[in-house]
C-alpha cells in the first residue's frame, strides 16, 4: 500500500481555551492510521495559555524549563533562549506566539495521556485495533536553516526499531543503532500542516507497514537520559534553573 499523507483543515482553534472534541470527532480514520496533531491545539484545549501583556515570556520559560541558556543572536536584533524542557532540547521551552491571538501558548500537560485519550475515543468510534496518535511541534536543527517537525508525545505506536545485534551488509554486528520511526513521519506531517495561516493542525499518515502498534507505547523509552546522550557535553553547558 502506498504511503498517504492526509492533511486535515479545521476551524480556527481560539485561545485562551477551546474544546477540540468536535475536531477529533470529525476525523475519519482507518485501522493502521497514525493521527498527527499539533501540540498547539492540544495546549489550547487544556487552557495552557497566558496573555502576552500580563506575563514576561522569559518568566514563563523559567517556569517550564529545566535548563536555559540565553544569548544575543549575532545576525539579528533578537535574543535567543535555548532550553531543555520536558526532556527536549528546544528554543523557548516550546512557548509560541504564532496563531495565538495575543497569547503565549505553552506545551500541553501530560502529553502522552492526552494522546491516549484521543486514541481511545477514535478506536471506540471506528472499532479499530491498530491506531497511533502523535503530538507534534515545530523544531530547529543545529547548523540548518528552517524548521521541521518532531514528536513530543504519543500513544499506540512504537517510536523505535531496535536493530542492535543485526548484521550489516558486510556482516558487521550493529552495536548501538536504533531507528527513529516516528520523527521522520512527524516531519512530513508538520510540513503538510504548515506553519502560518493554513489552519491545518491535523494530518493522518496512512499505509506505513513498517510500524508496530502497541497499547503501552509512549515517549518513556524514546527519550535518552542526558547522561547517556551523545550530546551530553553540549547539554551540560546549559545552566540549570
């Protein structure tokens, strides 16, 4: 089956709080689908917003982040706040002002749990056995212009394929490699959703036969403890809050 990416245009989701149950109930999903949904509308659904004229963004970052390093961008007139928040290295603790109508939108709380609730609702409605739900956000990559997408929460689909112990084409045993199955799909989904006025906060990925569906899947085994990360020296350079 050919891989399909189905972007879903919706109504505008409005801060400070907006119940998105109608959007979830309008989705048409099939067995084996992955539903990618932006963290922004999940956060607005939870009311995870603050008015921009009532709070300083830097103060919000300090509330949300475990580590933060601030510096002046040398090619522009803006400050950069590089943070570790919710176990992810991301600018500004994921706090965003775009498509927010005068509010700061924070990351959702208990993101895996939010994905599980959406998954359970859709599985019951369509009597499905295999379904994944993944929360996404935009992200940057070191030494690259532009933003891409990554998964920040999930339910129902295993994010990794472990090929440790397998042999390569020259019979050399793989010692460390695990394949990230979800972030590449999240990047494709986020590209189709768009970054500005598309009003497309959901995308369905259909036809990926290389995934393993599981009721117990979560981000827990996906995130690397900082002390085991290849980028540990860089992460340790960020001051703790």
